[in-house]
């Protein structure tokens, strides 16, 4: 294939994108894939969402939503632009671009679990056709796209297709890139399209195609030299947050011993107009990225005979925070001549952060399990979760408790500081409040214990 043919293929793909004729398939209709699908639908692309969860497929096709901040009205509007959902992966053959947005959790040994990526690769390969663009968005270690995904696609497709690696491509080429997701559930201060999109292609042609695809919905596309560079970019972003949160968590533990208010200290330090960015302590890390990503890089570093000591220390501190919370509850109850064993404890908030309906890696789940292990009678309340059932790492089968008669609990434990809560009323009606989030700031009461 000549350079002119390469250029003409690039022009053809760009033309399809610009005319909104490009068919885009998004695999994984969760907290990353569904918002991405809606962005494309807003720009009048025909989007097909793929998922193995039939409940999600049925909900979307019925015009419903299963994510709190995405309304049924948004789904209806997207359907008018051609949004549909399916579990039939044979329809991938009709797509011009395939974007993979599947989970990448850790296994029980804190090692990367790439099964969702590999299973998706196996599902795509039989329907892969020449000229398609495949983009991985799932957070992972540098090298995953080239070392894990591409071999599956190349070895298992039916037409002997190969990923384009140079500009001297052939008619049997498909294109591969990595573009890290940058979703921040609950963040309403930055529009999704204003978040720059990082793209790393397997070659220049793949990068060009991916930049065109994302440039249609994002205001800025940032190209890097390779998929591995893009994968490392995502890890750096989240490790930066992980390390700094660990720092303030450790300083919080010291401040508690010294009788200092770490929140006051952070607020004062934040007045410095340069060289400081505030991070805040909490009961432990949650979400789909920060508790997971550092371990991906630490695991990969071993291949290079390198130990990421700084990152591992941060992970150790953050992982230990739920245990600090339990110790604080024990101490607070002891001060009132009560034992944790048999105590009635109400956990306020199970989402991993304020005002969202997302349980992924939430420290609340760990805290509830630790409390139960110590013999506490645990209830929870969260306005976003009428029930907490079973997940990858938990099986609680609990229903949301009422906020009436708070005085019947020996301890009310604030783990997630939702805006819906009336904290003054909670303190007034409770026997004891242990606050892990500084939610009771400004409320003077001997009932409140900060931890």
C-alpha cells in the first residue's frame, strides 16, 4: 500500500467522522462507557453500546438509566441520534471504531486482573475487519495494549489481519490506540468535553484516526508517542493523587496525637498562591482508579527489577485508614464505657465519595465488614443506595436504614459526607458521632469525635 493510499484511508476515516457517518461501538456501558456514548450522541454519532450485563442493555433500550447523574431524558435524547445497546458482539463488524471501557480491578493478591480486557479482546477478534480502529480506555500498566490486547486481536481474527505498526500498512491492517479515561463521577465544575483527551497510537496512522475520533467530541486532543506513554500518563495522574492523599492521611494521624486540626492546617496552607495544592484526608481510598492504579505500576515494575518504594508506602498508608477508623470507634465507645462487640453502629454513606451512586472500592464496605467482624450490629444509610447486595469483593445484603431515632445507635459513623445530610440534626439526636470527613465542621459538641 503506497503512502498515497495511506493518506487516502486517513482522509476517508476523517471524512466519516466529520460527516457523522462513522459508526462507533463502545464496549462497557458503565461509569465511563455510558457518559462517553452520550457525548458522541450529542454530536449526532450513531452509537452502539455493548455489555454482558443484560439488565443494563434492557434498561438503556427502554430509555432508562442506572447511573444517578444520567437522567432518562438524556438517554431518550441519545436514542433519537441512534443510541442502542446490545449484548450481541457480532454487531461489532458494522463499527468503524471500537472503544473498550471495561473494568481493570485487582485480584485478591493486589495483582492486575486483566480478564475483562482479555475477554473483550476474545469477543472482538472474530468480528474484526480491515480498517477498523480499536481504542482501549481501561486503566492498566504500560504495555498492556501492545503486549496483551494486540496479540489476541491478531491471532484470533478470521482474516489474518495485523495491527498497523508503520506507515507502510496493507489492506489487511487494523488500527490500535490507547486513550485513558478521565471520568470524575460527581464533578459538575468541568464539562466532559473540556477535559483534554490523551491519545497514543500504535503508529502514526492509528494516532491520526484516534485523534480525529476524539477530536469530534473533546475540545482538545493531546497526542503522545505510543500506547505505553498514554497508559503511563493515566497512572501518573492517579499515583500523584494517591501519594498526596497518603501524605495528608499520615499528617492527620500525627495531628490527632498532637491535638491539632489537620483540616484547619490544610485550609491555611491553601492560601499560598503557588507551590501548594490541597489534598484531604479520609477513611480510605475509593473509586475505580486511585486505590488500584498504583498497584498496577508496582506489579509491572518488578519485570524491570525495580521496586516502587514511594508508591508502595503510599498504598500501605491509605490501605490502613479503615483500620484507623475502627480503632477510633473502639476508643470513642470505650470513653463511654461501651464495647464495640454488641454495639449498634450506623454507618452514614457507603458511596466512595460525596453525592454519587458509586460503590467501587469504597472504604465504607471495608469498614462495615471490619465492624461486623468485631461483633458490632451494623446498619447503614445512604440516599443513593436503597440496598447493598453483592459485589466483586463484598456480600453484605443490607437494606438502607432510616434516619429516624438516631438515639438508638451507640455510634453514628460518618464515612461519606453527602450534602443531603443535616449534620446538626444528626449530632443533636445521636449519642455519639465519629466523623471521618470533617462533615461536622463548626458544630461544637462533646458527642463529636474526629478521626
